[in-house]
């Protein structure tokens, strides 16, 4: 679920659940050192220290929150174009898009040197995009070029005695034409499988709902695979490729998370110039792109215009933005540390640097929205303001629940912010 620590541009990681009122740092057991077997020696702290490792960094331009019961602190700075983060114990592993560097925050301090560097293709939305951790395994989603081709790949490392060993490529995905819409968020589901999202790469095929287009080609999908990269979705039928596809018809996504109470996958999706989305992603979900963005009733399309494989279904978004905000990550706060915000939804955007908050309904299959928002669309600035909790984050790329139960927000401008009770 972002369980086992998920992590955009993204995309999916949640640390251990925190009991009510308990905000001391948890200290899961595990290796004391992270490396890749080729000279990495940075330490991951597991020393049992229950104190807060972070010293807030002074900043005259902190993001602003609209709830005075909460406060925001800058706890990390000095990153370069960060895309995703994952907690490992009390420490944080962060991916940097353009230089391919993996950075570590240990005992609250950003380590000066990168821990691992990938040779990435970083044009436009390509680069080192996602990281996930579970069961002593670390996964990275990245774009790389070679042999006159550009590919998106997922690599797995074994974390043994503190070292990252046995590098293995478990997914080899298209990277062209691009250079936009690569997705790149990855996460571990409550079923113990790896979920990875890739956008349309500007292709027009059956997976983009062109009935006569090219056959399924690993674009516009959320893949569900085991830790060897083997198909694990087994929801759709009619084509050999479909066994790995949990969902399709996705233009691009920088965020996924699993509801900690139901295990249901939720994901964000970027529209072309309107109707960014939040979707409840049940197995076999067809999000509708390239025929539909936003509620289907606001388009000229019908479900009969979509490519519906055996086992697939279309559903309207749980929420849409009429004006494009470049929605990014989504996070269920998996703790009670922030009181009434517990187990509800936080979503970030890139264009405005805003943090949005939504309450989940009792059935946990949609959002509680009233008044002008009851149509499930933010149509104007007033409606946008009604769902905005924070501003000034500077392009949010990841949101995670920390081991202390507080909310951590990764900013593309190179910082991590923590939202916690104001007391």
C-alpha cells in the first residue's frame, strides 16, 4: 500500500501506522548500512533512537497552511529536482530526476554525496522517477538510453546486511516517442506485488482507446507484477500482454496510493489542458483516455467509444479539476497524529505548489464534497480554494506518512517539508 514504503514524477510509500497521540519515531529492525556492492557506505540509522532526528531549517518563505492547528517546517534542503522518496526505518531515500542520483537523509541530515547514480535520459519528463521499498528489496523506475533506443526500466536491488546487491532489471518498458508522459511512480500493494504506472508516451493505440490502433504495448497502464517482474494482475483477457495490466487508458500519472483501511488503489491522472483527475482504481479499470478526461457526461464520448477488454470497465473520476493544476502525488495519511485528518486524502500539484485535502466517505469509495463541489469538479478559483489546505510548496512531487505519523511533502525546488500539530 505505499505499505512497505512506496513512493513522482512520483509517483508511492507509507511507514508503520502510528497509535493515537503517539508521535515518537518508530525504529523498525533492519540493516544498518545501504550500498550497491560497489563502494556505497552510507549508513541507514537503526540505532533505536526514539527522538526526532530533524532540526527545523529556518526559512522566511515557508508554505502556508489554512488550519492553525497544524504547522509546517522545512526539514531537508539541498536536493536537486527530486521526484520520489521512501522511508527506510527513520531515514529517507530520495530520487533526483535529472542527474540520476539517489540521496539519503540519515539521522535527519542530507548526506553530501549521492549513494548511487544511474545514467539517465532526463529530457522533459524522463529521468530517475520512482523508488519503492519492501521486504529488504529496493526498486527504482528510470529512463535510460542505449543501442539507439530509449527505455523506461524498473530495477530491483536486494538489501542484504545493509548493502544493495544483485541488481536486476525486472521491467523493460517503452520510452518513445515521448519525451513526455512517462509516469514513473511505483509502489508496493497490500498484496505484496509491485505496482508501476507509465503514461501514454504520446502513442495512439488500443490502450489509449483507439479500437483500430496498435495492439497493447505497455503504455497508458498501471502494471501489477511480482518482484521478478512476472504478471500478477490477471484481470483482463484477450491478449497475452494484458496479464500484467491492472488498469489502462491513463494519459499520465504522478501518484498512487492504497487506502490503508480497504486496500483499494487510488491514483491521480493529468489531463491535456483540463480535467486532471483522482481515480478509484479497481482491477480492470479503463480511465478513458484518449476519449475521456473528467466526467464522461462533460464530453461527447460514450462508453461505447472505448476499448473494453474482457474484464475491463470504465468509471468516472472521484474528482476532477476543470482548470489544469498538474496534479501529482496522492497520500492517505496512515496515522492519527494529525487528529481529524487521519486516513483521509492529501493530493499535491505542480503548477501551483498547492496541497489539497479531501475527506473520504463512509463507504471509502469516494469523497465527501458538498455545495458547488457536489458535482465532483472544481470548476473555478472559489471551488479550488475550498479544497486547498496549503500553498507555496513549490511543485509537489511526493507526499508520505512518516514514521512519526506526520505528513512529509517533497518539493521539486529541493526541499522536504513536514506538516505536524502546532502544539
